[in-house]
């Protein structure tokens, strides 16, 4: 008899602060050990799910928590207030990490009126499966709780679900933003005092969730500008913003302006609350934005036909997630509008969402090809529950899509550079290396030359990684990889192999002799030497990330061998 492996209990705790503002309490669910989230991007510091109580003459609860916190959260809620006295339950959006306990709260507070956007209330019908009192709100609507607490609602669709609203309390000057301006960072620190500590996770969170919705970010921030002063941003994840509100919201504005100013746009269509459509579309969108191409996402369920037509008209490319074949009239109508509006100047990519009733992908592919649209990537067919490899496939498909559309612009930019300057820059020589990485079931590799030792204590080096490299997602802080150093006179075959363009999800190590390193990444059998590395920090520099890592171990296979040297004629390409 084989003993079952012991299950590791993940650490879940609660934190309550009754006075974040006048008559306002935060209840934070601290998920210390969560290492994966949403579109399957890795978490280095866990996360939190933040819920708020506002006590005026009437009482409002803003958002709930994740279902894994059911007992802990409900006990805390009962300790703070008799649920039967809750008058309003404000739903910022219906994603389960914030609305996972709505049904439980309504069982304790059946008299509560649920407040939300039109789309959110429709989603809740499917989530709660019981009648409830409701109040539909739109941008600029107000709800008076008494004692000066007037709540004003701000439309913020696609941040990052189509049903998102912000809530501003005129008395406390607190803006409740759910996902926007948040970060996956679990700590006992209630506020954002340590800006340096939270900044990497704040940027990573933006890139994963908000960058594909940059135009929606700017639209929401324009509506925010009409509000009185905001002294605290009460986020749904991570610490609340109080000490650096201007700085951190300013970063959102700046980053989003940079993303939205891209000349080329891809429209990404998905079906909210169906299969894994939202997560797969987010992964594709993230890959596209890595290439400097803008993305605008639209939910087929709630899309207005005129808006669909206008977006298709502006877009150079379309990524379409298959809606359900039955029971979704709005999504089917939107799909028909897309087909009527497309033109042969556009590229398209299609993906299934594993919803169980997906519209067949082949007839639509054939229809689009008959219209002379280019396929940006082969249709993605999701036959099982998406895993890390699936999301990496979507990310790489998005990168290929963006690179396809950005080729002409890139060539134009290269031609505009100073010829003598680029020739001089090209005279900086470097070694030749292949970086290999493995995380779970996902592996990747890239040929590199911009590698340099950066420190003695600890031993460390830097690697410059282009933002649109597939391996970039495997080189986040805390990740490990192997730097394979190529040998002069024995590198041509490896260089040729890893310079190939691999299809999304393609096996980069097929036919290559490898063995696993201690950190799990592949070691190349024909490498002169190798170094096993751990990513410590990243710095953004225009179109690259400069990745600093510490060296854990290494070995040379031939002490007399010399490192291959990469000589370039110009400095505008590798």
C-alpha cells in the first residue's frame, strides 16, 4: 500500500481595518501562497481580495471575496455587522474572485439591493440562481446612503471585464476600483507606503491585465477626472493606494497612452462568462501588446452592433473567440456583424474557448479565407481544460499576430536611422548564447548575444530580452533559466536551429541533444559551458527588458574552448 502524498495547506488569513476612511471598513482576504492567477501568469507574492463596508444611515457592502474564503470571510462579516442590516451590495464586477460569495451574502441579507451595471446584473442571474432586488446604475448615477455618503458610479468596462464599475464616496473621497490600479501582492501592509517594493508587481499586473485594454483605461480615467479629489484608491487586490495615488494612477495614464498611440490596432472579440473565452483572449491580447501593436477587446455578448462595426473598420487584425453555437443570440448577431464588416486588408486569428458548445471553427475559417483575409495564426483548438502550455500557446500566437502586422512599420523605422551611427554601434561585439527555460509544462529558448556580467557579490549577469520574445514570460522575477554558452567553431548548427521561426506552441528542442539542469531547464549537450540562473530584477528599456539574475551554478565542458563571438555590421538588428 502506497501512502497518499500529504496535501499542503495553503495559508489563508483575514485582515480587518475599521477606519480606512470615515465610516469605512476594509476586510482583506489574504491568499499568501497563491502562485497562479487568471490567465495563468505567475504570482511571486500571493494576492488579496478586498471587500469594503460603508456605514451611512444605510449600509453598503462593496464586493465580497473568493469562495475559498467562505467560512473565514462570512465569520468576519458577521463580526463587523449584522448582515440583515445591509441595504446595498455593490458589485464592481462579477469575476469569481470578487463575487464568489455573493450568493452566500444574499442568503444572510435577502433584503439587500444588488447594485451594478446592466451587464453585471445579467451575469449575476446565472451566478446566483435565485431572485434578488436590483438597482441598475450607469456612469454618473448616484446613491445616497445618508450621513454625507453619496456614492457616484463610474463606468469602467473591460477593466478587465465588460461589467466593471468604479464607486466614488463623496464624503470619504475613496474610489473603489476593484481590479484597476491593483496588484497581486500579499502583505500585512494595508497601504502603499513602500513604493519600491510594490512597483514591480504593479507594473506586471498592468501588463498582464490592463495593457490589452489600454484604451478602456484611458476612457475610465477621463471619467475619473470629472470626480472631486480622490484621496484613497480602494483596490480589489493588494494594498490600498493612499501615499502614492498621483504617482501610481499617473503611471497607468502614461503606460496606457503609450499603448493606445500605436498606429496598428487588433480587435479581440470574446464571449464573457463562456468557457475560458475571457482568459484565452486575454492571453492572446497580451502577446499582441508585447509587439507594440494596440489591442481593443470587445465582449460579443454585450457588444452594440454599431460599436462592433466601427471597431472592425478601424482594426488591421481580428482575433475571434468562438461563441456558443446555441442560446447566445447577442453573440451570434455580433459575429454576423463582424463578417459583414471585414475586408481583405485585414488579418484574422480564431480560437475555441472550451465552452462545450463552441461555434464550429472550420466553417468560419473557410468563410474568412474566401474573403481573402490572411490567417495570422493557425486556429487554436482547445480540447481540454486550458493549462500553462495552452496559455503560452495563446501568448505566442498573439506575438506572431503583432509581428505580422508590425513588419512594415519596423522596416520603415530601420530605414530612417543614421547609417553611420548604426554602423558604429554594430561594431560592439558580443558572445553567442542560447537561453533555455522550463516552467511547469512550458519550455522555450532563444538565441542571445546581449549578455554581460553585472556583479561579483553575488555573481550576477544581465540579459537583454526583447519584449516580443516568447521566452519573456518565463523570465519574470523568481524564474530560473540556463544560459548556454556556445563554442567558437561549434555553434553553426545550434545557431541555425534556434534562429528558425517556430509556430506557436512549437517544440523548440526537437532534434536537439539536451538534459535537464538542476533548476529543470534544458542544458544543451553541445554547449561550451552553462550557467544556471535565477531572475532577481527587471528593468524596462524601450523595446527590451534588461533582466538581472544571480548565478546558482555552472560548468565548462572544455577548458580550452573559446566563446563564439557575434560580429554585426549595423546596430539596428541582431
